[in-house]
C-alpha cells in the first residue's frame, strides 16, 4: 500500500528467536520440545520448583554472539543476566531470566533490499533470555473455560534482536524478517520457522503528521505468525493510525494483537496496565565475562554468510544474479552448489542451472531436504564432466541423475549399465543407413518434402541405440545420408 | 553406654560406632526416643521421619559391616526444613508449601546421604528463613531448651534447639543474615556460616540468593568441621559455588593459635550490646590472648549501615524468589477460585505469614521503577563499602572476634509487635553475611542462665583458620558450672 502523503511512519522490530541448542537455557533438559508430548521435557529447574538454580547454557551464549557477529554488533567483554519480574501463569518462577542493561551484543546493522533500494536497518541490541511455558485455552469437561499449561517450552533459549526505529513500511519489515531468518538458518542457530514460533516478530509502530512534533505514541503489534501476516498487520496498523489522526483522534499507547481471521489488530493492553518489571541483577548467576579469545574462536566458526556467497557467485563466478538470489535462500543447496562448482572444470553457471532445475526438481519430487541430496558433490561434478565431454547427452545425464536419486547407486555403475553416448560417425552412419533401409516409406516421405520424417527416423536410431546416440550427430548424419540417397 | 547415646557429639558417636561399641540403629533409636521425650516442649521438629531414619541406620550398619567407614556413617542428623529432601515434605515452615514433596535432594542432603548420615527429620524455622526468633513459623514456635519462655533465635531455631536439647547429634541450618549463628548463640551450640559459595545452594529454598549459605549447627567445633567438609565443595548445579578444594578441616584442629592476630572492633561493642554479653565475649578474647594470640584494635566504620543495607537487598531478592508460590504447580491451592488470577491472589494472601508479606512488599517497593537507584543500587554500593572495611581489617588481623548476638535469648512474644527491634537481633551477624565471609558462633559462657556466643569472622575461604581459632577457644574455655536445661525439668 502507499502511505498517505503527509505522514511519517516509524517502525522498530523486536524479534524473538528460539535457539536450537541441545538443552534448555538453564538446565540439562532437552530443548527439542516441538514433537514431544506435553510436560514430558521438564525438570525441577525449568518447572521453577523451590530451591532450584539456573546454570548458563554456554552453547546458547555462543549462538547469540555468532548472531551478533553476523549483524555487525559489538560484543562487550562484560554482560550479565537480570531478573524481569511479572506475574503470569506461563512463567514458572514469576520472573524471567533475561538481560537488561548489559546484553551480549550491542549495536550493528542488517542491510535489506526493499522497494528497489538498499538500506541498512540499525540493530540496537541482541540479548539472551528463556522462553515461557505454553498456555492453551480450552473449554473444560464442565463446559467452563480452562487453561492448559505445557511446560516443555519453559526454559528454551530465546534470543531477542531489537532494531532501531529505522523501518518505514511493511515491505521493509518483511525484507528485514526474511533476511534475518536466512542468516539465522545459515548460522544454524535456529530453525527460524515462524509457524511453530521459533521466530516471532513484534513491531512497534508510530505514525505522526509530517511537520508535527515527533510522535511518541508507540503501538506494539504482536501475534503475526507468518511473513504474510506481518505485512498485513503492519499495513492495517499504519492505515488505522492514519485514519485516527485524519479524524482528529488521539493515538493511544497500547499493545495490539493481529487477528488473522478478521484481518485486523485488536487492543490487548493499554498503558495503564503497563508492567513495572522491577529488573535487578540475577544473583544466582555470576556476571558473564566474554573473553576476546572466545569471540575470536566464534568468529572462526562463522560460516560464509549469504550476502558474501551471493557476491562471490555473481562477481567471481559469473552466476546470474537472479539465480544467486535463489540459491542463497537455501543454505544447504548453496553449499552443495559451491562444492560442485569447485570440482567442476566448466562454467559455474552450468552447475547452478543443473542444481536449480534438475536437482531441486528431484528433491521436491522425493520430498528430500537440501541437506540430504543423495549424490555427493564429487559425483555430481563427475556427471557434469561426462556431459561436457559428450560421453553423456543432456537427456542421458538427466536420466542418470534421476536413477542416482532413485537407486543411490554409484555414478560409474549406472553409466556402465546404461552405456555412454555414441558419437562415432562411422558407427552412427551405419545405423542410419540400416534405419533408412528398414523404413522406405519415411525416406520417401522425406523426399516428398515432409521434413518431419527426419524426426521419425531419428527416433528409430535412438531406439536402436537405447538412447545412447548423440542426437546432434544423428540428425546431421541422417540428413547427409538422405541427400546422398536422393542423389543415388 | 546405652541410655544417653543421644548426648554424644558426632565425634564421640563416630568413635563408638567405629569401635563397634554401638550400632547406628541403637544411636538412632536413642535419638528418636529423645525426640519423643522432649520435642513437645521444644517444638524443634516439623517432621520426624522415624521409619526412614531407622532404615538408613540399618543401611549404615550394613555399610560398616561391609568395611565402610567415615565420620558421618550412621550419625543421626536433622535438616532445616528449608532444604529439599527427595520424597520428604519440605515446607519452609510456610503454609503456602503445605503438602509439597520435592522430587529431588538438595546437594548438601545428597552429600550427607552419600556419607551415610541418618536423617531424622526436618526442623522448624521462621517461615522462609525470615526471622530472628522462630516465632514466624507457619506451624508452631520453637522454645529455647534453656528456658522454655525464651525464643531459640532464628531463623534456624529448630535446628539450634534440636542440637541443644540433644534431639539430634548435629543439624544443618541456613544463614542469610545470621540465621545459623544467632540461634546457635542463643541455644548454646556451635553455628558456622561458610564463605558465600563454599557450600552448594542447590535445593536450598531461596530467601536472598546473594546471601544464603547452608551451615552446620553442632555440639562442638570439631563436629562443625566434619559437617562442613562433608557438605562443601563445587557443585555444577550452583553457578555461584566456588571451585576451591575442600581441606580436611577436622584434621587441622590442633589447638595451636600461637601468633595469630585477633581483631577487635569497637563497632561491635557499642550501644545496644548487653553488658553481660559484652563482658563474656571480652573474657573469651582475654582467654585467647592468654594463649598466644595477639589482640589488635581495628575499625569497621560502615558497620552501622549493615542493617538498612540488608533490609533493602534481602527483601528485594526475596520478592522475586517468593513470586513462584502462586498455587499453580504445588503447595497450597484454591480449587474454589473462579479464575486463575483469583486463585493466585487467594493462595498468596492465605499462604504467607505477616513477616513474609512485609518483606515481599519492602522488596517490591525497593525495586520499583523510580526507587531502584535510591534503594537497591545505593544499598549495593554501601555493601561494597562494608566489604572493603573487612578487606582493610584483614590486612592486619587473621580473624575478627565479636559477640554473635547483642543479647541472650529474649522472651517469646517480646519483640513480635516491633519488627525493627526484632531486626536488630541480627545487627552483629549481618556485616559478615553482606561481605560473604565465613563466620562462626561458639558458646562462651552464660548470663543469667542463658548462653552467650562468641563470633569469629575470617577472610573468604579461610574456614580452616576460623575453625582452628574456635576449636582452640573451645579447648581452653573455662568449665562453667553444669547448668541444667529447662527441657530436662
């Protein structure tokens, strides 16, 4: 949508990311709760029982620092955890261990492309906290409303990434979210799936008339569980606020939830009910000292990030930029492609075409993930080499690839069984002559001007050679033999 | 050696068990009989686990028959009800935790079990360890075995009374601002608060996390050394526990304090200190001096701020620590409530006692937006100053000697109407707590038939030195005329 002229829109995003560590943030219980029956992945610590104490999950700290490094944040040497106090039944201790004034990562930026331009969205901070239990509201057996608690999610490591209010419309917000999700996946720190809550984006939206004093009425919008919902909710909210201002009404500072079915935002909490979280340093955890050695070690562990890979594909390897864009959407596919490119003597673009078309089609058909391509990069490179040498035609190479997916047999075995392409002119000419002799009608048709007859004869040659004949050569030879036949 | 086994110290009983003179079952029966005889008068226990104790005693005897040994093998001990015990109700003397049975042992409890100790029961206390008289128990008060009209001190009043009245051979308590040392002083037993971090807090129900420490209450300094060695040491479940190795404290007690420098600060002998108490403590210091220690005057100028600092920091932490008791998961609940908000409100209104509510409100206020800097942050800064006082003092002395409590045991009901008067009972124990230092209270005589405690304070992790001085004093302490405990009457 186009923002009505005369208004300034400012959006800041707060993104919660569940980290895919093996165990929870402060105990050894498994964090892989997604498919576990309710309340089976719990222990005294994540249940918040009396007397229990938290112990920091070092992997979660590492993942957060890696995210900060990817977002160009500063990693201060001193960080700490704090208690954020609020009373809600999904919060086992009635306080959440979070980070208040000394987060793990400070500052940074993420470059996005939206509305045809490239912009840097500034990052305020990245900090680490724990997720809450999950409440489900149901109607009980007695017909009364009831709430069910699943504590499996309680204590799952949760990273929060906060932006400066640098975003001005829904498209930019979506571009930011998509780019961030991709980086998180490349880093391997989160599944970053929005639909199962591993990635949750909340937005603070402020609108005010240009020329008026800078608006300070922030409306927080929550509950968007897809990128589509994020875009719709922001469009709706911007329009709603402008509508209110147009009618001369005042905006209220509040929290609103996106209602997917009604396609609108609904007020959940107004300022009068704003929490005083009474933050104070978590006395159960010593302050975090982040050594420079640790940061260096994590820097070395960082994979090449999508932007860098894209740049390399386009600028050094001559891959079309649309193809590069497609590839970096999928970390595993991109890594595979780069691996094949490195082993392939021919142009990188050739590899990219094969991967984006044939490999991806076969993956989709078999519902395989890109991480589970059944053909090693070495075999793939070998296949492309056979194709380049003319030992396999494109069609044959495609068939071999398909068979490798289906049978997982080694390339050599399949090629040996199927045979290589026949490009030998004498052998093919001999077969062409035999086919012509066996099909006088087709030859006559050709001479009568029906060019299509060549196709028929060609098909017969391919049949005799079980598809191994080099099609270009066969066409060439057939035409030569046919004109000689006419001359005879 | 059959009737009065309950009177033995841990060391004496250990020798008798090792020599095969008695069995742990004999010893445990004797203690259980003693509890039957006197606990109605002291109120020291909230729960006696007689059957489990006898089973543990049998197991200990079997272990010994199998060649096992150890200073705590088969020794009957009591556990303050603030420590989680697997399968055994743990209430913190609060109605809000009524019916709560932890599915795990506190690390210290697990370590005692591993050492073969027999756990006789859970001792009474001030609710959530908040109090100095044990009158804040949500169940019943504890009476001082020396005078049943007096308080035993708190919050580990049940553990202190149980040790003093021989209802166990030794006990564990917890000390946040003096909750082991002050009742030990008032009941005439030894009470040790280790360095913050020396003993794991895992399974210790939190009152004020930056101050809480588990410590032993015993009949002798030697026994305190044995219990400390058994419970101390790094615990991967407690991020604040210290990695330092744990020496064999008891083996180092040789009575030699020659050349040790003992600091005496005027701030611990000023206004509000009972003259009889001061005089008993001065005598004790004199005895140390006569035996080769050097007495040095020191000053701890920020001592007077310890009380206000403590009553900002401890309630602040408590306000968060006690938030989880809302009736949703365990303990008291309200099935009649119309919704979850009402249930949580009702449970907290009914389940917490007045002192606990007062401290939750104090802490909530101190942490509130707009007040945090003036209260919590300021208190943390002054806490640092108090710590620096001690750092400076320990540049010139090895230990500091002082009274443990300003007075002897006071009347039951005597201070309940005046919270501030009650808070002042801890004025001499709070500074070492705020500084995280190890400190011990050792009996040093009587005033009007009531025990007095000598408090010794050492630098961080110097429990060995602390125990050495306390043990040396215990050896040279003049024999007092045998006083008869009221509980015996």
